């Protein structure tokens, strides 16, 4: 049976009875889910291969997708990674604890090879959440923890989401209430060329640039935006250099379909607000006539403008873009509860945290994007 330990994040410490019980399970090699400031994670002792394998099994996660290791203080890096470079240390100073994962060279044998999926690096972060920190301290171990959802489902931002996906498959969940950020951590690699974002998340590119003036911050898949990858890559090469081969994604998880509700979701972008609302209502009416149960993912400011939808799910307010991140995954799960089979989602502004929200929406859409501004490409 899966236990649910309720804890008050304001009163938690490593000696709390629920935390001690959950930490005992972790030390015994049982997976336990816990809140972080981003999403709930499914934790296992990072050094225990059997425990880590249970996490992969419970999630149905592909074995080539490595896990992030969670620590409670910088001393836990000793023996886990090689000495981090100066830029990585500056990032830790600026953003830890917080939603930033650093890819660092792993010390051989420090964690189970299942955690790193055989890579020579390990993703590490220090969550900014009192429950997570208390649990890591009580267990006395770095905790490998992917998001605590079934693979491919929206990440959990409440204990209920974890139980919906994993009840019966894990020892328990520490319930510390809803998470604050709502999207996962930003995964970065820091080196001589600057900071490279492998996965956008709770720390935005703008946050990184503000904290590190003069340091280049690049985003995977965006460096050559709009151009043919080969041409653009060659353009960055010194004259005469060979064109690079197409690279495998450097953050293995980013190639998988993710965060998807059960209904088919299509993202709708448009510069002209009124045109989008009209198009969405017309398309919903057409789909409904074909027997679909329809839904719209909308900003609160526009929720009342979709009379054609069977279900309008609000995921945040345009006036406060961080609310889109906080509400996104819960909103995607609501479509499932409403039995919606066809979903149109409003695109959001990509500034700041909006980049991470749009990244997750594109994945949830599995590439289905309607660009109403682009006459050559509506309904790609
Ligand atoms: O906010 C978060 O990061 C949450 C909470 C629970 O901490 N965790 C999370 O884990 O999102 P997961 O497993 O769903 O995503 C981990 C991401 C994947 O894209 C994975 O490929 C990447 O981090 N990753 C992990 N280790 C890596 C490594 N050594 N090199 C490159 N990418 C790595
Ligand atoms: Mg995940």
C-alpha cells in the first residue's frame, strides 16, 4: 500500500515523525515521492541500484534517461562530483537552493550507473523546499528523483497527482501541499563557452543573464532558431571547418514525448487576439459536430470567450505569467478528468518563465501547432 504522510512545510524538520518514517523507507531501498519547489519527485537513494531500478519501473521510464540527484547542502557534492568549475560555483551561489540543475562530472562509483544512464556526468540540484531538504537530511543520502508521474504524463504538482499515477507502485508520498514553481528545474551545463540551457525551467534565461553579466547564455535548440540546422551550425564554424554531424540531444530526456493529457492537444499561436478566439470557437464547433468532447486551455482573462468549448480550463493569469507555470500541469490533468478528447491551447508570451511554459506546451502538443499568422502553415 502507498502511504501518504501529511506534513506542514512550515513546521517540518529532519526529526519529524513522518519525515523519519519516509527516510527509513528510502534507506530500505523503497521509492518515496516528496514535494520540491518545482514538482513532486520520486526519490531513491542515488547509490542503491535496486532502489533506482524501482523508480524506473514505477514510472515506466526509459532506461536511457538519467535522473537528477538532490542534495541538501554543498558538502554533499564532495565525493559525488569532481570539483565544479568556477562558473558552476557562481551558479550555485546565485541559485541554490532553487530550480537550477547543474550537469557536473560524476565521481566514478559515487552513484548507481542507472542514475547517470552510463554518462560521465550527473545532474545535481538543491531544492528550495523545506520538506525536500528535511527528507534528504533525514535519509543521509543524495536522492535521485525524477518527477513523480507515470512517464509521459504531466508532472505532479500535488500529492493527489502522484497518487493518481503511482498509487500501489511506490512506498509512499510525503504530502507538503501544492508546489510553488510548477514546472521543473532548468537544466544547465556551465563551461568555458558560458551557460548552456539543456532544458528550460524555473530559472529563466533572463534570470541567468542578470546574475552573470557578460557570460554567454545559450538555449538548446534555439541557437540557430529559424535556420536550417546544418547551415546555421556551419555558419558558427571557422571557415574551412567540417560541418558537424547532427548531435544526439545532450539532455536525453528532452527527446521523449512528455506532459501530455490523454486528449489530443494542439497549441494555437496568433498575434491577433480576436482572430484567435474566433478561429478557436469555430474549430471547436466543427470538432464537436464530429463527436469530439472539446476543451480550451486559456488565460483567466479570456476564459469567458470560448462558449463553443465543453470545458474551459484556466491555467493562469496573463497579468502574472508565473501563474501559468504554477497551474499548467494541474490544468492538463483536468482535461482528463473532464473526458476531453480534443484540446486547443492558447500559446503564451515566451519571455521569462514563459519559455519553460511554452516548451512544455509544445511537448504536450507533440508538435501539433497552429500558427494563425502564417498563411503558408496554418495546421501544420
Ligand atoms: O524540477 C525538477 O528538475 C524535478 C524535481 C523532482 O527535482 N525533476 C525532474 O526530473 O524534472 P526528470 O527526471 O523528470 O528530468 C530530468 C532531466 C531530463 O531531461 C534528463 O535527461 C536530464 O534532466 N538529465 C539528468 N541527468 C543528466 C545528465 N547527466 N546530462 C544531461 N541531462 C541530464
Ligand atoms: Mg519528468
